[in-house]
C-alpha cells in the first residue's frame, strides 16, 4: 500500500501542478463538467467524454449539440446533463474563487451555484483541482466503509446531514492512516476497483 500511496501522491501532485497552476477558469469548468457527468454514472465514461470534447466543447457547443455528443458516447442522461452544462457556463468564470475559500465553504458555494453538483460532486471537483480535505462519498467508498464496519448500511441517497456524518468517519480513518481524505479516496478506489481514477 505504501508504494501505491506514493505513486498516487506523485501522480496527483504532477497533474495539479501542470494543469491548474494558472487557475484557468476554462480548465476548471471542464473539470466541473466531468464531475457533473460522473453523477449517477461512471468516472470512466465521464473521462472519455471530457477527453473527447475538451474545454472548448463544454464551453461552445449548443445544448442540442451536447446532447448529440453525449448520446454518441452512450451516456445515460444526455438531456439533463447537457442542460446543466449549458446553464453552468454563466458562472464558470467565477470558479477560481474556490481557492480563496476554505474547503467546506467552497463546497457549499458550488452546491448552491451550479446545477448537477451535490456534495459528492463538489467534493470530487475540489479534490481534482488540488483541494484534498473533503470526502467523496461515492458507491465505491461507501461499500468500502461498510466492508470495514465504519458504517452499518449504505443509504440509498444521502441528505446533507448524512453526508457530513459519514464524511467525519472517513476523514478520521484517513487521518489515522496519515493521509488527506482526497488521497485516501484514491487508495480506497484502487482497492475496490483495481483502478486509479481521478
């Protein structure tokens, strides 16, 4: 596990250093769109679409064109997610301000201001842009937590209160292992899926 953690830290450090050093809002918006696409879907499919469209596609394609592109990739929710992406463009230039907030404030701001972004997606976005203090409670992490008896059941959906309560347990476990929650999430993901995904 030590070597896996080391490689993940190096990979993430390199990625955030080269991609987000300028805090470019267009790059940040592309990452936000990736997180919108992964909600109730797969990270693999979201990454596939993100690589194909790039920041320009998320910013410039019409809603109708986006629906067509998402359908081309076999995406499950083309209409709603295309609508969210187009609506989110208006506030996209404000995204760099997440770096001026503490992580929990940034997450609240994202959930309040962007369509298709809940606590999990906001935490995912922040981790992917270099903020490692929050837990990304997706199905793999919740299954791992149940398997390791940190939670007794996996909720069908998470209210804000449930999310924050379960997050405390995950953060505590991460700290006991000497990792930030964002890095520990990648280790858990690798253990549960055999893959290292952003």
